[in-house]
């Protein structure tokens, strides 16, 4: 009929009955395939998938090792490692908004533009790791992680800190940002101080955050401590006095070395200028130089007591011999050797007291040409002290030939050879220790090498008593005296060698001293380079520094006074 919809044919029951088992068969096949795949994943591919999963979640994390401390002789820390947090990012995962980047820069205390540029560069170059800020205080780093930014992570490290600041900087040295020694003992004993990092297996979530420690693979092995012979209080005393003197005389540089006369241990070693190893943002490389161990200089008149000691030890002279120094000068070829004035006849003691060039030159020339040079070599001049310090100077000491009269003579009063402050201190230690040479050392834990007797006790003590006259009225080093103590020493005013090879118009003021005379405990060498103004002699510039340092040191070490009241009046 028109206007009526045609009737739809209904599927027969046979067709319906056919479809049902087909559907069941399809579902069964699908179930079997799924079961088979599950069996494959759980049995056949289990190890592979487990490995792949672990690679995406299980990590081997390094545990930083604590770098060993550097300590003074009393256990006071000179270098320690403090825990810090380094903030880094994976630019591939970092997706912070501009506002969040500004907030991050604020927490990191770095310019926003700098951080933005770094992140953009890393993302453009598909970098997976960049440092955002090294060595942050852990509490400050926590504020960064409170921002909960994706792709920002923490790394736990150690940062070196130097409690003594400038005072011990030249001895201790410093490490770089990766805690590797760069200067001083930090460099020389880097392997000893450096520990071995530990390792552990950790589990990270999909955001890369650690949420479980799985297994300790290797415990970290912390570095060993390095104990020095340095006394921090003596170091401070020496540093304070040297700095004040260098500033007062507007000098270029200066150095002080203090030894224990009986053991050869270095008690103090300071230099000017110095630097703060905790803040090297504007570091002057020249200021990092340990001049007491590296700088070479002609020791000048400080060698005269050593020449007298060589003469007495050789058996050619006795302590009470008299030398004629008239007319106050002597000519050797084209060279003229002069005294300040004509002293006439001088005893061995008088030669040291008046610092007679002519006197020591005549003594040296009267003996075999190598007598003085050989003795100076035995004392340790012209060779390494064995301190182990990187870059230690060796100096020069040439054995003269018989025809080289001028060289023999000038060596006798400290020219034509070069030494370091530590070498000169070692030489004076032999005289102070009754002729017994103890190799110098700066490490407390190292066993001292066998001592060597270079001259009889009485002869060495006689030389010390000769040097005492230098600090008494009439001597050149009266400003080195210490109330209550007998002090021995020798001044030196050394002409500096100019760039052309000749002697310049600048001077180095030197003082080498021993105290107390009755039973020497301390040897100290001081030099100040190129003092400006009217005062430039060793007795005017270096001797007063010695007096102040030695006075403080003797009282600090509780050394009994050995100067009777009658002598003080």
C-alpha cells in the first residue's frame, strides 16, 4: 500500500544460531592470543623487560666521599670539607613557565637573563644535563626544590673551607670546584686527601625523583687527614707582624719561616702578599706564590756566621782567633771588597758583630777553595729540603775553583749563591742545635730522617754566642732584642740583581735569628723585599719584626727567660 513503509525481514533463527558460535570462537581466539602474550611477557621476555624497566627507574647513584682534613700540630683545622647541594637540570624535561623561571633565578641568586639563556641553549642543543648552581647551602637549595619544578634535581657534594683564611693559604693551598687540589699541600697530597666515592642502587619515579634506596654497592671511603707541624697561633703571630711591616715600609713582598731548633719542624711559614682561599673571585695569581719556599735570593751577610762556622769546623781557626781587616778594603783583580770602615784587627766574634766583608773574605781565601762551599752544601744550601711542597726552589751553590778568588771571597759574605728562606732556616737550625742537622719537615705524621752531626757541640754553641753580640749594643741588629731573653742573629742588607744582570738600587732586608741563646728553641728567618723610605737595612726593617715575633713565640711556648736582671739594666 502507498504511504506505508515496507516491512523489514527478520533474520532467521538459523542465522542467529550461526553468529553466536562465531563470536564465541573469535573471543576465545582473542583470549588465547592475550594469554599467550601474557605468557610471553612474563616468561620468555621477562628478563628483557625487567632490564628495560630497571633502566628507566633503577639507577646507580654515587655517594660523595669526604676529603680528608688538614690540621695543625694541635689538631686545629686548616682545611675542612662541608656538605653542599648542587642544583642541576635536565633541559629535555624542564617545562617551566616564564614566571617560574624568574622565581627559579631568584632562588638561585643568579640573573634571570643568564638562566634563561642557559636553558634555551641547552634545549636547542638537546642537552640532557646542565648545572644551574654549584655548591649551594643545603637550606638555600631546599627553597629551590620547594618550587617543585619538573626536570630540576639535586646533587650532594662537598666544598672545601679554610678556617685560617689568608694566614695559612700559602701552605695549605686550595682545591678547585670539583674538590681537586690545585696549589700547596692540597695539590702535593691530593691523592692522600681524596677519598673513594661510594655507590648505591636507587629507585626513581617517572619524574626522576628518588623514592627508595635498594642496595648499597660500595661504601664511600673518606680521605685521610693530613697533620702538619705548623702551629696556628704562631702562624697568626708571624702573619700579623709581617703584614704590618710590609705595609709600614711599603715593601713589595716578604716572608717568615720559623723552625723548631731541636726537631727541624716548621712551626710557621707566612708570606706577603697573601690571599683568601675561601673567596677567589678576584684572585691575583702572584699572591698564591709561597715565596718562603719558592723565591730565591742572595742571603748576603746572613752567611757570615756560617762561614765562621766552616772555618772553625775545618780546624783551621779557633773561636778566639784575630783577623787583620785593615785598611778596610781589599782588591781581587778588578773587584774591590769593602767594609763600612777600617775596623783593623777583629776577633772572630768581632767580624760577625761588625759584619766585616774583608774579615770573612780573608778567612775564606786562607783555606782550601772548596772549604766554605762544601760546608754550606752540608748545611743544605743549594739543594731541596725535601719538604714535598710543589715547586720548591733549589737555589744555586757552585763550588769555586782555586783561581776564582773573587768568587771564593764573595761567597763568604753571601753573594754568588742563591737560597730559599727554608734552606737558610735549615742551615741556622744546625748551628742552633749544637751542630746536629735535623732535616726540616712540615708533616707531623712523617718520621724524621736520621740526624747528622756536622760540627762539635761546643763549636756550634760558640758561633751562637758570637751571633748574640749582633743584638747587643754596638751590633747591627739591636732592634731584634727580646726582653728577658738572650737572642742571637745576623742582619743582611742584600743588593737585588736587576734585569740586566747587575746589582740594582733596590734592597732586600734580611734577619736570621736564634733564641734563647742558652738553650736554642726557635730559628726564624725574615726578609722584606724592596722596602721604601729611609729605612731599608736588615737591622732597621727585618730585625724589629724578628723581635716582636720571637718575643710572642717564646712566651706562648712557655720558654723560661735566660737573661739575668743585671744584663737588662
